C-alpha cells in the first residue's frame, strides 16, 4: 500500500464487480451477464472506490476492464437507475451524476494504463467507460453507442463531450453524441475509437496480452506518460514543454533510466523496477 495509508484496510470483497490480480495485472469484470452488465448505483460506487484503492497501491501496473457474457456493458440499468432517478430531487441527481463522473476521472487519473476489452454492446455509460480507458481492444462484434440523447438527456454525459472529440475529432464526436447511433467495430477502428481490432472472441486475450506487455515495462514511465497526456490536453505549448522538461529531469534521476543504460551496455534486457 501507499506509504501514507488511511485507516481504511484493503477491500477484500467487491459486491458489484469481480476483481482478479496476477503479477501486476488487475482484471475488473462487470458481472451481470443476464442484463448485459448494466450498471447499478452500487456498481458505479464500487468502480469509483476500487480505482481509488488500486491507485494507492504499488502492486498494480496495468488494469483490464472486461464484461462477462454477451457484451461489455449496456449502460445504466433502466429499472435500477433510470426508474429510480425519476423519483430523485435535484440535489440527489447532482450527487449521482457527480459519482458517475468520478469513475471517469478515476480511470483517467489512476497511475497505471487501463485497457478496455470490448465485445458486443458498449452503450451509454458503458461506451464512456471504454472511452475513458487508455486503450480499447475490441473484437468484430463490438458496437459502441452513446445513447444519452435517445433517452432525452445531453450527449455530454460523464465527460463524453470532453473525451470523445479528443479521441475521434469534433466532427465524428458531434455525430456520435448528437444522434446516439451505434458504431460497429470496423467504423470504430477507422475513426480511431478502437486502439486494436482483435479476432472474433479474442478481445479478452488481446487485452490481457497488452496488459502483460505494459506491466512488464517501466511502470513509472507509463504512469508519467499517462499523466502528461491527460494534463496537457488543455495546456498551451509553452506550459506543456516545461512540464515535459520537469518530468524528464525527475525520471532521469530514477533507477529505470540508469537500468536501461546498464542493460544496453551489458547487452541484456532491462530489469524494470518502476522507480
């Protein structure tokens, strides 16, 4: 755990998601296959809290997000969330919408790369959660749908209006968020929404292979690269190059930088330590 822990212990059991760990790779599986992994209030809260907990640890070097069964995630549960929100007042609705946004912020701000393994439907909040990952590995059955206008809400939900134009460009983002129409895997790859198109049924394996590659690499370099990609989205060039310079100066004082030089000199593979 972090050298500055709170009094809260590690959560041993998550009720709304499934967590496994293996040698630096954590896999989080949405596990309501009978409802296409539709999200509940509890699932959102578990994702928010799990990402914060993993971010305090030093053991996770890559994370895979997956869905059990026929699809990745069909979005918020129509009965458990949409039905329930109709009875909420404005303050309660604001609390709920802030919580969903905290999940997206946690995905962008956690200090390890996140890979979404997408097959079948990724709709509504499921599409945004995949969007917030650093990599989206999908198979040909993947179908992304930003459905918010279809239920009478703004397409800019959970940070989608911020993230999507930066991934696929303003023109494609306007079409996807305004119309809410599904985008299949072939088109998603063409417009840059998919990082890697795997074979049918192979999204999970391809995502796991990528996670293994990332986890075996220089973890601190990956963490800082992710942090800079997020921070510099809205920075002017002068601020960006100054932040890059400060970051590189810190990493050049690190063990991994010296280890690369030693490995190169000795003609061997580096033994990355994440420091």
